[in-house]
C-alpha cells in the first residue's frame, strides 16, 4: 500500500485498512475517521491486493437519524 495513504491514519486505523483476512467491523464515534478508513481500505484492496472493485460491498449505518 502507498505509505503516503497510511500517513494520515492512526495505528488502529492503519491496521483496519491493511487487514486482508475477512471483513472489518468499525465501531467508533462521530469524527473518528470511519469514512476515511473505509475508503482507504477499498483503495488498498483494489490497488495492493488486486481485488476486483465490483466484488466489494461497503455499508454504513448511523443511529443519528433514529434520534429525531
């Protein structure tokens, strides 16, 4: 993976991005970088692991909508 892409991630985020053994579940608070981790992980899978992007599914969910 491009080291420049990992520079803006903390250790836990970088671990989630570079993990290739199965799915990753991210549970974190607002503003913690979840979206950045998801997009960087997809880029890592496509560029470094040669995964076909059409075989990747990414989902997000927020309870914020339910609070209104």
